[in-house]
């Protein structure tokens, strides 16, 4: 039985039959194009890579490897959502369905695009921003982290504004309403708000996580409290005090205002690299090599002061001299450690340039070795 037969069986008016017939046809077209969008969306990253290689003939492959292939899944999801949003064109006459599906797809698309933009911006900063910042004479280690945060905030605000503009949301009225309501709530429940704000600060800043050991002082007349974070709740943080094994419950509003020493995150990474010289170095050249390496590593923020060690050896398997360089870089988290590893790559280029200016030829025959080493408590 076809659609017309089903509608006649239901004894609907001719106008209603026409409405449901057109709706069924448009829904069928929408579903067909949606399936096609799901299939084509899988090739979004490949299509973008192809276009980039066509536009940028010399640098296209490098750009694709740096900015497309590492985020292949993000491009696929965003591309699929864009195609699905275009498919809504077939349902524009049915406002109820159009608005519901449009809201779901638009918020999904905005979130997906914002996450992709954040990852791309971070990759761009790590690839090109560090060298540019160093040329300007700024401290790249800390400046890059601040720049990443600022870019992410800008992307988030842009996503909110775009979503509000699409759905005609008056942000000024919404913010004003929230502000007036917030004042009333603040007078009624100031203590609760302080604890909630402290919780938000802790979750955003992440000074500690469950399972980590921290040292914090709550009273200047009492010794520091040292213990393990048991849990982080909406109102308080639970700390299992070492030795006594008792549980200390501290409101998050207090924890957010204290100086916290995170013991678990203290770590350093030992860097070990080998420089092979094509000839046996003379005493003057050895002193020059040590001077260049020490000056280069000491200019990098984050290297453990005085940890640089240089040993000049005579390799057994080939003629010439070998320099074994080792030092420690400090990092409180994975992002800062990765950033400093990137800075060391730039330091290698600087060493190569200075050796070349003095006519010293060398090569790095073995890869740089990174060994994680915890800082003793």
C-alpha cells in the first residue's frame, strides 16, 4: 500500500493528505541526503588536503601533515555536521521540525568547530609561534601558555556569539537578567556561592587532582598539612593526612585561596644527546664546544640550573670526537614539558648555527633521549 492509500484509510481530508504526502517526500529526501552527508563527511580531511596541495604547491604536503592529518577525526566530524546542516534546507517549510533539528545541529557544529579551531591554533603556535616569539626577545616558555589560553577564550566567546546570532538570542538581555538575579542570590546565599565559585576555580585551574599528594598551610602558627587528595566535591576537598591517616575536609572556597604545593607533579626530564664531530677536537675547540653548549642551554627557561654536563669522548667505531650532553628540564605538567622539548629543538638549531660559524662540523647520529625522573620529596 502506498502513502496515498494509507492516508485514505485514515480518512483524512484532501488538504491533510497533501500535507503528509509532501512531508513524507521531503523527509525521505532529507534522510537520503543525510546518509550521503555521513558518507562524504568521512572524506572531509582528504578533500581539504587535496585543495591545500593544489593551492600551495611547495608547502602543501607539509601543511597537510602538520594541520590536517593529526586532526583527521575533527575535520570529519565538523564536515559531516556542515553537510547535515545543509540538508535541513529540504525541511525549511516545516518550522517545528526545522527549528528542533536546526538547534541540535547548530550547537553540535559550533562546539565541534570550536574544538577543532582550538587544536589547530595550538598546533600553529607550537610550530611557528615559538620561533617568532624568540625573535622578538620574549620569554617563549610562559608567553606561549598565556597565548594559548587567550586564543582559547577568544574562540569560546566567538562560538557563543555565532550561536546566539544564528538563533537570534539577545545576549545583553540575558546577561543583564543573570546579573540582577545573581545579586539577589548573593545576598541570600553568599556562603554557598563562595564555595561554588571556589569549586569552579579549582576545576578550571586544576591545582590538584584526586590521588595526588599536596602540602598546604591553613594556619601560620601550625605546621603544614601534608596528605593525599581523596576526592574533590562540589562543596569541599577531602585530604587524607599522611602518618595519622585521618581525613581532613576543607571547603573549596578556602582551598582556592591557599598556596598549594603539589608534590606529585614535581618532575624533571633528563635530556641526553650525542654530537659526533668528524675530526678529533683540539683543546681550544673542546673549550669552544663546551662554551657554546653551556651558553645555549642556559638561555632556556625551565632547565635545571647547573645540571648541564658535557663529556668529550673518542668513539671506538669511527674516527673523530663525540660529545655527550646531558641536562634536566623541569615541567609541572605535560603541556609545559612538551613546550620545553620544542624549545630544545630550537636550541639544537642554534648550536648548529654557532658551530658552523666557527667551522666545526658535526652531526647528531643518535636521537635525543628523554627520560622522566621524579623530583625527590
